[in-house]
């Protein structure tokens, strides 16, 4: 009488299947986080270049033309004090 024997070592156990599913989920999470990190690094690199250019322009104000300088409109600013008396200041000509 021949009996069919199944080798239990060849079949995945519930525990091993759950571990594989967990690893798969962790891998997907890591790939998603890596993608987000890459996008964030790209954004920060652009921001860094912008800040470098801004600092460079601030260090070299003589290169900026008079048309490049736009005074800030402070008329609506809470810091503007309309009670200041400017009558004693002589304009430079």
C-alpha cells in the first residue's frame, strides 16, 4: 500500500506567508518614502540655489541698478506711525 506523503517543509506555513506579506508591505512603504524623500531633496536643492542667488545679490548691492530696487509700501503697515514729525528733515538734492 503506497501512501502519498507530502513534505511539509516544501509548503509555506501560515507564519512564513505572513512574514512575506509583512516584508512586502514594508518594502512598498520604503519605496514610497524613498520617492517622497527624492522629491523633497529636489525641492530643497532648488530652494538652496534660490537662497544662494539671493544672498549673492545682497552681498553685491552696487551691481543692482536703481530700477532694481523697489521700496516697500508701508502705508498699510501697522509699524507706520503717522504721528512722526518729518518737517525738520531737509531733503537731499
